[in-house]
């Protein structure tokens, strides 16, 4: 750790918030996640995917054993530990590849977080904002690791029925501010807190877009911002593509040739417009499934545009597809 709130060192890797956008690759070791469920739920497939992510240039690998898609059933504590911990251990054993790569564990359970950190993980990513488990904040404080606090209403089973807001941005800000205060009260240093407005979690299509438009307002919380949009349903809505795995895939090389799709795609697919909103409008942390394509796009945007007030920090990504067409 450092005394500079805009700078943090995780596993000997320096993250200077505002200098560039960082890429977080999402590795779901589940049979039922919305986009890549079942693809990487063996040690061998998870390891191969993690290696591909590192080769593509991701900065952080985020490992999750509990699906948080809408309606996902909750698994037992033992099953979540059995899914996550062996993968974390395997990555750390491959020191020649992963020794300097920070690992984030996506969990709402303090016991899973503790076991993962002890196995070699570095960051806790809690989609409940540390509200599902009353021991989470005190556990993270004892572990002295960064925590990502996300906004959600209800649970993955009920959240899409809880999208009625009187003041969407104001209510998300109030929730996140309250969770920051709770984290500080538990003994977590402010420099260890990252916030996530929760795209797709108790949000409608229009609400997700409104969050993207209003991202600069989240800077007032004075924390790095993570935003996860990769393959989520509102992108499928824009692209007229209900299948999550088809939102970024080789098939889109052909799909994009369709003029109707091309008009829609230019709005968001390939993240062209989204990168403009993200990088040029103060996004901090984001969610995508195709690291190599996103890294090339980020390099282009960072090379041609100045970051607004230096608030573009981490990009969160899921499964990479090396045959994806990089749309100009």
C-alpha cells in the first residue's frame, strides 16, 4: 500500500488511478453463469482461460464460483469454496505465469473471501456491497485487502423485480456512500475501497444507460469506479441479440455485415460508443468479455484522447474470443 489515495500496489503491481484504464478478466468457474457458464468449470479449462487472459494483457483476474445472473440459485458455502479455492491455488502454483497477476474473488461470503485470500487471492469483489454477510467488512479489514462494493437491490433471485426508483442515481449514490462509511467504520482504509454502480443488477435497460450517462456523478464518492457491462442484456437489447454468448463472437463478423445490425452495433457493439462514455466521461472500472479487442481499443483511445480529470480506471472483462472482428 501507499500513502497516495490515487495509487495502490497489489501483488507488486502498481495501479495509478487516472493514468490509464485497467482490465479485469472475469473467470466464472460455474455451470450456470449467464455468459460463460460451464465453459471454465474444470481446473484445466479455467487454467487455460486464465493463461489466455494474461497473454491478452489483463491486469486482474476475477474468479467467481456463485452465479449472480438473474434468478440464479444460491449454492452452499462448501460448494462455492470447492469451486473457487482450487482454481486460485492452481494459478498461484503457476508462478511463471501468474506470480504478479492480482486475483480478485467474486463472493458475498466472508468465509469464501478469507479462504480465497489465504489461497493467494488479493481482492474481494462483493456484488452485495457487503450487505449479505455481516462478517464481510470486518473480515476484509483483518485481511487488509481491497474490496469492491457494488450496488444491488434484493438478491439475484429477486433483483429484477426491484427496479422502481424515485431517483436512480441519487439512490445508488446514497447506497454506495453508506457502504463506504460502513467499510471505514469496520477499519478498512479508504484507499482499499472500489465502488461499482451495479449495471444489470436491479436495473432496467434504460436505467443501465442512464448510469453510463451519469457516471461523472460517482466521482464525488472519491473512490475508483468499476463498471461491468460485458455481454449484459442491455447490450443484447441494443444489438437485437438475446443470446449472451453471441453478443461477442466470431459469428458477429458475419452478423455485423447486416446493415440493420451495423447501425445498432455502431452505437455500442465493439464498445466504440461505450468507450467514449467510459474513458471520456470518467469511468473507472468496467466489464467486458474480450480482453484482446478491448485492450487494442483502449490503446487507441488513450493515444488519441485525454482522460477527463484522470478518472478512467479499471475495465472488467469476461471471455475473450480471439477471432472477434475489431470494428473501427
